C-alpha cells in the first residue's frame, strides 16, 4: 500500500485576524501579505505531484493561509484538486462559512475543515478577535451539516493551559468530529512556551482522564493525541510498549518532519516545517521538490544529532516537538523543553 505524503500549502497570508501567537505575523504585524498567483499555484501543484510520482507516494493537501478562502483563485484550486481526484483538508477561519459555502466545499471533495479554539471566550477572543469564539463554535455545525468532518485545534501555551479541559467540554458539546492540541512554538520575542514539564504532563493526565470518560459515554468526538509527548505519557502508563522486534535505526513514528510532510508558503518557499522558523529548504518556483527532498532535507533526518532524544529508548517513536525546541534559540536538535523524561 502506498504511503501518503502531506503538503501543508499556505496559498495566501490574507486573514481577518492578527492572532497574538501567529507565526505569520509574529515578527511584523504590518508584514507584506503574500499570495500565489494562479499560474504559480498550478506550477506548485504539479511540482508536488511530480514529487509523489518520483517517491511513489499518495499526495494529500492541507490547504491553508491566512484564511485560504480569501484567495481569489481558491475555488479554481479546489477544482484542480477535484479534477485530479486529490483528497484535501482546509485549515481556515470560520468567518466566511455558511451552509452554501460548506456544501460547495464538500462538492469539491473537502474531507475535513479545521478551525482553531485557543481558549474559552475571553482568552480566545483576546488571542484572536472579539466574537471569534462564538462564531467558531457556531460554524462547527455548519461544517458538519455539509458532511465535512469538523476538526478543532488548540494551540497550547502558558496563557491558556488551564482552560484546555473546558475547551474539550465545549468541543464535545458542539459534536466536533476531531479535537487535538499542539504546543505554541515560540516564533517572536517570546521565546518560551511558558509551561513547566511537570505541568504539561499533568495536562496530558487530565486530558487522558477526560477523553476516557467521554469515550466510555460514546461521545462522537475523536481525540487525536497529536503531540508526540503523548507517546512518553503512554509509555509510562503502559498504553504504549516498545515492540519486541525492532529494526536498528528504523523510525516508526513521532515527528513527521523529514518523513512524510513539507510546507509551502505563498512566496513558494519550501519549509521542512512551518513552525520551525529557520527551516527553509528551497523554493517551488526554482527547485524540484523531489531534489530538495534528498538534498536539503537530509539534515532533518539526522536522528543521531538530537541532543537528548538520541540517548532515549523512545527515539524511534517520539522525538518530542523539534519546532517547540528550536523556538528557543533556533537549534532543531535541542531537547524538547516540555519533555519531563530523565535521560542519562
Ligand atoms: C496559520 S493557522 C491557518 C489557519 C487558520 N487561520 C487558523 O488560525 O486556524 C494554522 C494553525 O497554526 C497555528 N499557529 C499559528 N502560529 C503558531 C505558533 N507560533 N505556534 C504554534 N501554532 C501556531 C494556529 O493557531 C492554527 O491552529
Ligand atoms: S487566523 Fe490563523 S493565519 Fe490568521 S493570524 Fe490567526 S493563526 Fe494566523
Ligand atoms: S527524550 Fe526525546 S524521544 Fe525521549 S521522551 Fe523526551 S522528547 Fe521523546
């Protein structure tokens, strides 16, 4: 069976919000907003398909921005996806969705639509903009009515960590299909996530308890344990075990960077990961992605260089989040600041 390869494709920076934590606006709130032209989008699309052909992978696109729906050729791009039978998810905002728009997204083949919730009402609206919390919750129903899976993602930091359990309750109440959280990656003056390792472990423990309770009640929401530190947590609780036979040097899971994921920005810049600020590896308008993948990407697969993880028995399944680690001082191989494991 062919493996999927995912392209996180930021087609535009245009956005109705200027979230306080956003990696797009972190260095400069007045930044020039980049967008791809239609010709550039077609070129990018074919470069991605060429890559998949070379490496015998199935393409999957996460189309995002900004808010991708604000791109003037957004629907043309979806038409291109449909013509080629390529599955995709949209990571966007709630503001321009209604039943007719969601129905149209469904007709073009949109499988999932991801919205963000970064706190309960006051905190979320402080991060994003007034009214954003209520409209985000409301649009979950709109997405679902069209037969698209509604995904809610929370970016966790010291500011909103105490609110995660309440966010889970709100998301379950709205019957979202998937809920996940990932950590804030320091991308501006603020170089800390603001969470002590033991506090982060406690969050996972509290969430695990809540997820189990909801699952036992037959709730519709799937809880995606996206952060790789879940592997460490489950290793400790016995829910994850290292298999008896493992191949030396083989990578079985953990961070996708360098394995099955790339990000493309509106400028055409290719990033190993959007959350790693200095991870530009090429540009889709001048480079063949298939070449970039074996040359410039190699250093992201150099697992022996991971300063703490290389000495840990969970290396092949975890590696924490190198984007959070590199947010401090740009060192991709540094120890994950929330990893609570003692490694000698
Ligand atoms: C760039 S946004 C694009 C989609 C949409 N505008 C939204 O906000 O959901 C995609 C995701 O990246 C997250 N994000 C932005 N800046 C981040 C950062 N510095 N660290 C971690 N996640 C970040 C957002 O919170 C959101 O969940
Ligand atoms: S809505 Fe999304 S893209 Fe826009 S500023 Fe917020 S996180 Fe960034
Ligand atoms: S040291 Fe690395 S691989 Fe081991 S548990 Fe921590 S983050 Fe995961």
